[in-house]
C-alpha cells in the first residue's frame, strides 16, 4: 500500500480524498495556490506545499510545480481528483516516469478516451451501442452534407477533442449546414487546437444516464449501477440521483453489461464512468467515458455503502476487485450548492461567508470545504458544497433533501440553495419526469 499520497487538487474533493487516506493510514500532502492558503485541505493534510499564484495554469495545472512537491515530500502516489489534471495524459505519463503512481487512468487510456470520435470507434468495435453517424471524422463539408442526408435531419456535429458541449452544433436542415460547420470547426480549433469533427443523428429529448464502473489490473471489471445526471444547465450538472427514475431492471442489466464491455475494451484499471444518452424508447447509446472520479460519486457511495476513493487507491496499489455488480435498493440525491445567484442567470458570487449553518441528521451527507469566515476565491469553480441525502425511497430522499436545504444557511454570498428548494417542489421533478431539456423551461419564482 502507498505510504504517502499527494492530492493534486483543492476544495471539497481534496478534503474527500484526505479523509479516506486518513482512514487507510496513508499520509497526505496537500498542494495549494496562494489564494488557498487558508483552505481546509491545507490544514487537514499532514504536509502542504505552495505550488504557485492563484491562476490555475500557474498552480493546480502546473505540472513541474506539482512534481517538485511530490519529490520533496517523497510522495509515492498522486490523486488528481476531478477537473484540473485528472484527465491529462501528460501528467499521468510524467508521474509514471518519476515512479509516482498516478491514481487514475494510464496516459494511453486518457488519450484514447479523450479523442471522442476515436472513443466511439473503440466502443462500436467492442459491441457497445453507439449513435448512428459518420464513420470517424468528416473530411470536408461535402462529406458532412452527404452523411447528414443519409441518416436524416436533425443531426449534430461534434468536435472530437470536445466534450462539455463546446464545438457542438445541432443542424435541423441542409441549408444551415455550411454556416454551422464553419463556426463549430472554428470554435473547436480555437478551444482545443484540433478542429476534427464527427456527425451523429441528433437525439431530441434524451436522458443523461451514466454507469459507474470499476476495473482492476487482472482483467476483471464490474458496474456499480447508474446515476441520472439529466438536470443540467449549460452542461453543468445541478443535481444527480441514483437510481434513475427512468430505469427498469432490464435496462439496468443491459446498460451495466455495455459499460463492462466498454471497460474491458480498454483494459480499464480504476474507477470510471461510462456516459450514455437514453432516448424516450429506452434505446441507449455510448456518449463518453470519464477516466476519473466524478463530482457526483457520493450518490453511488450512499446507496451501495462503498467508498469509491478507497477503491481507487486499492486498485492503484494492485489489489483485485471482487467483480460483483451492484443493484442497490436505496435512493440517493445530490444537490450541488454553488456560490452563484440563481436569480441572476447563475452569476458567480465569490466572497466571504459570514454566517454558516450546515444541515445534518438522518440520511444527510455534506461534502464541503467551507467554514464561517472562509473567502471563496473568484479564480476557481463556484461549487462550495454537495448536499447528499439517502433514504429507502425516492420520495423520502426528496423530502429529506427539502428538510436539509431548509436547514442550510450560507450568508455573505448568493447560493443555489433557493433553486434546489424550488426544484425539489417541482411537479415534473417529483414525478421523475425530466430530460436534459428540463432546465430550458424551468422558471425560477421570486
Ligand atoms: C448529443 C445530444 C443529442 N444527440 N448527441 C452534450 C455534451 C456532450 N457530452 C454530448 N452532448 C449531447 N450529445 C446526440 N447525438 C445531446 C447532447 C446534450 C446533452 C447531453 C447530456 C446532458 C446534457 C445535454 C445537454 C445538451 C445536449
């Protein structure tokens, strides 16, 4: 087992990882930017190293600084959390070259899954359902038009280096193709330095359902059920739950099998997520594979009573997984609490937290790095807490969430708590009747 893990991240996920390390008897090293010198991850870790000024590119994305911190503290592994360097193949590679175990995917797997067209190809070959569309990348406009005509409008063109919605365009009719093709390519080229595009049939009102998987170094893989992440705004998830209200036992079995196939196709080692789009007929299609721990992992942990960070560390240390699949019978929901003003287009609201009361009680979990007096820096993501509830049924989990939200007091900054309170009361949400389009028609009341 590792003796010392350097956590190459900040905020709640850094704390989350430190907590598990403590329970496992593993020493921890925090790294921090000057903006985070008063952060809890710095205080909770056994050691802390300043790695640079506030901008992420100079600190949490600064590979030489982080490697130097690992070297001087003698860390034998790094945990990247989510975001930042978690899916950076260069960082995974450099860790390997320096004899520091990267707790995540290999550089090859990161590159293979990071190129979306290539990932789709790999999955198609492995027998995982994919959305009908172009064979690999489109060479030019003419081929795009031809392919779109063949599969029928509406179609969607996607940047192969994309993800998170950037460099993506929906095309409803051939007359619009050229302009959207040009603008998507330009956007992708500028954002990723790669303007490769592929095309798919556009699925109109899909659900985003992802399967948590785990694989070990011995060729074994299993799934840990699904999470429904359809409630999103501008590709930012707002709330997630498991099980999906749209799920059936048959669909879970089929999607679980497909996710395991996906994991085995790339000899996946660690915990990961296979994202699917599910249409109204319950056809499901591979969308992306995430080779990291995800923000929403706690809902899965709560329903299967299983520490996914511990599992990541054990797998990275060469321990085998049991290989058994999980079909939970509890229900968990997560609300992401952001320092944003939901009444003002979710505008970020950084600053000092003057008053704080954190909810608790039966079925309530709060993963957060905030405290009274904490100053939320403007440099990073605005998520300040994850509020998770777990209960025997969906209705009870929602009721517990409403109760916990009503106890949550954060003063000094605006938060998304009022949004979540209204969401929990929303009739369609209560019925489990929602798709990725939900937020387009959701109206927040004053
Ligand atoms: C799609 C789609 C409909 N049809 N692909 C959005 C982010 C990227 N990962 C893929 N995305 C989508 N791909 C086809 N063929 C709709 C989306 C999409 C979406 C997907 C999941 C969650 C929220 C979304 C919001 C808008 C569009």
